[in-house]
C-alpha cells in the first residue's frame, strides 16, 4: 500500500486498484514525465525488495511483462473501474467489493478520482 501511495503522490493519479492473491489491477493516469514502464518498475522493484526481505529471499518476484491498455473514453473508464472493484467478488474472495481490504472499492480517500476529474 505504501508503494501505491508513493506512486499516487509523485508519478500517477491512482484511479482504482485491487491487490489480488496472484496479480494486481491498477487504473492509472500518468503524470507528466512518467511512463507505464517507469511507474510499474517503481512498484515492482520496491515491493519485491520488501517482500523478499520479509521472507529472507532474493531475486525476482514479479513477471517481467505486464498487460496494459489505453482507455478510450469516459464510459470505458467507468467500465474498467467497475471491473477492478468487482474482481475480488468474481474471484470469490468477498461478497461485496467494499468488503475486500486490498482494493479501492468504497475507499475514495485512497484514490485520485476527484482530483483527476477536478
């Protein structure tokens, strides 16, 4: 969570997230001067160091690649925000999106939607 808040403050507007047991969903709007690759490098690098230190491990933690896509319009944005929020429900982890502790669902203070649209 600390990493996402750092990225949020410095590199991108964080519009939604869901940290799943085996993958991560992020909806970002990049701030000027940053790329998807540079932001994900920050997230992957920091989290790998922290998790490896806690587990007494070394080496890569994340897959090298990632899947990204551009959102073409406002409806597309709302659709993907809903998809991310509902991912823990679809995975059977909770009954309601806001019950999942590791997502932005129901936590407007954790994302920049107002600032991004403001």
